[in-house]
C-alpha cells in the first residue's frame, strides 16, 4: 500500500506470533488521499509498527511523560481531544485500522500535538512483548468490538487473561478505563474486572453500597462508535478500575 518503509506495515508481527484468536476483524481498508498523505509524511516521525521483536523505549518516545495506552482508537477523534486536553500525558494509541491511523496523524498535526504516538498492530502483542512491567500510567479501551454472537465471545478483548496482562504492564494506582454501549458486554466486563485480584473498582459506591459502573468521566469525549450506539438508543457504561499495588504489605 505504501512504498517500503514509508507507512504502517500490513502485518507487522508477521507469522511469528500466535494469532489464532484475534479481537479485531482484519479488513481491507481504503485510505482517502489525505489519510495517505498523512501516513506517508508523518508515519516515520510519529508511527510505529508492533512487530513484537524489541521492547519500546517509552521514556525516549515520550520524553519522560507518563504514558497511557489507548487500545482501539478507531478514527482517533477522542484520542486527539484527550491528548490536547492533557499535554503532560503521552498517549500510545494502538489500532490495526489504517484509515484511522492516517486520520489520527492528521488530527495530531492540525492540533500541533507532540504527545501522541500511533502504533500499528495487535495491542495484545504490544502488551506481551514490547512493554515492560509497570510501564503504563493508564489503559483505555473505549467501545471495543462487542462481538455479540455467542460463538464470537472468545474474541472479546476484555477477558481475564487480557486484564491480568494489562495489569502487569500498569503501575500501581494506574487506571483502566473501559466504556461500551453493548449491555451484555458491559455486564461481562464488570464481572471480569470485579473478579480480578489486580484491580479495585474506582467508581463511587451506589445507594446499595456496591461499586459497579462509573458515571461518565468528564475527560472522556464522545467517540464515533459511542455516537452510533446512542443513535440506536443504547445505554453507555463506563468502567474505572484502579491497579492495586501487589507489592504492598497486607
Ligand atoms: C468498535 S471500534 C471503536 C473505536 C473507537 N474507540 C470509538 O469508540 O470510536 C474498536 C476498534 O478496536 C480495534 N481493535 C480491536 N482489537 C484490537 C487489538 N487487539 N489491537 C488493536 N486494535 C484493536 C479495531 O480495529 C477497531 O478500530
């Protein structure tokens, strides 16, 4: 799609990574001329391929800023808005969707953002092989693919294995922020996260004394998928879980 070395690689981790179950649908994606232009010009400076070969040097990539990982940024509007609102946080934004990568690069350039890096490939490979323990100040998963059919539930990204993998790369106190408009997935996320020994629910207690879903944090802008869900009458749920310090006594 791009001249060699100029844009995101089509399958950056190649066949050396097990990818029997993926949380995304590989799709042939058409990029617009302006997305292509952004990818050609800006990828070498702001993009990186998730090749699963060598760990990332986050302090060098983000000039020492605390780094939040956003998994599945889609077209990146919410990413750019959150990055602009918080220039003291680095955003490592991951997706496999080439048009979205071009779109986010364009938005970041327009707004003069220097705290966003766009990663191309599977977030699970990134977490597993390219991030050191306790490296992240937060993880965001906004409107992950709901995989509504039962036989596809295994593709949902929010599962116990993912949650513990993410936890291992998060610093104590870091927030895992998920949102979804798919009620059965929201219930499953709440169950999985509540059962995790690595996190505590950071939502305020409800009238019944139980912590469940969180009110939508003001810092999270409406995302493109969220808007589509709201138009269909779906209810949106936010989940906020804080990484516990597993080294703490008692
Ligand atoms: C339903 S969309 C939501 C996009 C955006 N967060 C929004 O709310 O508009 C989910 C996105 O997650 C991406 N995705 C799913 N699994 C992924 C993975 N393992 N690694 C990277 N991106 C992934 C998909 O490509 C897709 O763009």
